[in-house]
């Protein structure tokens, strides 16, 4: 073998090896199915009934906050400032029980 022939054989073998490598990395293996991507899963939030009620009540309060009864605010503010505002503890307890039951 002459020097030129051996370099051609080596070059040919390198090209053949590169071709096999390229085929192996780009073509799917025999008998193996290509994986299909999983369907996209969307995040989901489920609120409890209590949370839904709270959200609804909060929204109603936000909407009602525009309708401040300034006459009552002024009345109670003046009583507090004068030190004459007084509420009986029985009244407070009664209202708390009404709210609870």
C-alpha cells in the first residue's frame, strides 16, 4: 500500500463512521415508536363553598363602600369625641349571638 492509498482508506472509514453516527442520532431506532408529547395540563383552582361565599361577600362590601352614610359617621364620631358614646355589654352579646346563630 502506498501512502496515498492508506490515507484514502482511513478517510473513507472516518466518513463511514460519521455517516453511521449521523443516522443513529437522526433516525429512530427500529421497532421504537417516537414518543408523542403529553397533552398540556392546565392548572386549576377549586374554591370551597366557604371561600366562594367569602369572595362574594367581599365583592359586595367593595361595591357598597362607595355608599358611606356620612350622617351616621358624623353622629358616632361626635359622640366618640365627646366621650358620650356608650353601648351596653348585653346589647353587644345579643348582636354577637344573632350573628353566630
